[in-house]
C-alpha cells in the first residue's frame, strides 16, 4: 500500500513539474541543472543565484534541475539528444552567450 501511494505521489510531482518546467522561469531550473551536468560551476552558480532571487526553489524546480543535469551529463558522454533535450541544450547555449556578451561588454571588449 505504501508503495502505491509513493508511486502515485511521484507521478503527480513529475507531471506537475513537467507542466511548470515549460514556463520561462522554470526553464532556468533546467538550465541550472544542465550546467551542473557539464561541470560548469560558474554558470550553474549564476543560474541558481537567479533562481533563488526569483523565489523558484521548489520541488518542481528541483525536478527540472535534475533533468537538466541528466541532459548535461548526456552531452558530456556524447549521447544523442531527443528534441526536448535539444531544447534545453539550446536554452543553456543562449544563456551562456548572453552571459559572455554581458561580461565582455561590461569589461569594455
């Protein structure tokens, strides 16, 4: 009985986290996890800092962050990404590009 209740609870969290992870703010949860997965601590720390300041540290965000981390690890091991995983990779690349533009501009380059 306990296993059934636990399974139902896990499914509910996963379904709700998938719906929430689609919003722009929750995409940042996936991006943060992605950078953790590829061992880019500066970018992961920055994304997490933004999440904390936006008040997005929730179970749904954590689920999206764990999925992002799994995708980052898949990239490191050169696994082929499906369409949804590719979207997270693209979002993380755009985040990284924006960060580099902001940093280089603020440094006068």
